[in-house]
C-alpha cells in the first residue's frame, strides 16, 4: 500500500505537491475508535481515508499549530472496496489520496474530480 500510495502521490501535479508542506501521510489498518464515533460510522470499513488538520482556506497567521496535518489511508477498507468493486487498486488509492489532499486545500468535489482526471 505504501508503494502504491507513493507512486500515486508522484502522479499528482507538482503545483499541488509542493505546497503540502509538512503534511504527514499515514497508512493505518482502520480508523481509530475516536474517529469512528466522531464520524458516526456504521462500520470501520465505511471510511477509506481521512484528512486531519486545518485546510489552507481556514488557516490564519495567528493560529497556534499543535502538530502537522495528517492524511490517513485506511488499508483494510481500501482493500475491501477494491475487492467489492473490481477497480484497479492503484486507481482506488490515487482517488482516496487526491480526495484527502483536496480537503487540505479546501477544494470542492468538482475540483478534486478535475485533479484526479488530470493525474490519470
């Protein structure tokens, strides 16, 4: 999953990769219990990825940052989705990654769809 995510990240346009700054990427098996409760998930398989942080559109010079923003990719839900849909695993991972990066930038779903199409 890490190799696939790294390759997918490299295919994202440079103008999006550079401003990500100190954002961290983590691959976890599932969302933690706190995330499950916060997002009111029926199952831990319901969430493929998550952006935790303050989007660039909501950041202020006066904000006190307590840590870096993080993009989580949840391995088991992604693999389950891949098995259910039959889509190419690389495409699934790239889709989740682009979607979560889009949240960092404060992009709309339409913006993310365009970026994903351009990264294809």
